[in-house]
């Protein structure tokens, strides 16, 4: 609804009849955005489920430990 308001305000300005135009724009935008969301969200979940986040965290922690150990030893 916010994007419909911004689009109408930017393209046509706000004047008498703008509310009706905003509602018409929103009724067009909402089904398109909802359908795209139904396609994009599962695809994004499938893609991100292939990433192993714990492995990256372990590597980062090991590197942090090495840096801290070097600092303590004055290297």
C-alpha cells in the first residue's frame, strides 16, 4: 500500500481522486507481488539451506583465537 501511494504521488501528484487511484494501483500491485513472493521465497530458502553456516563460524572463531593468541604473545 505504501509503494502504491508513493508511485501515485510521484507520477500523478496528490489531488482529488488520488485515493481511488492509489487503491486501484494497490489492487494491481498486490497480486503480482504476492505471486512473486510465492515463487521467490521457496527458491531463496532452498538456496540458503545449502549453505553451511556453522562451518564458517568455526573458521572465524579459530582465526580469532589465533589473532588473540598472537596479541598476547606480542607477535
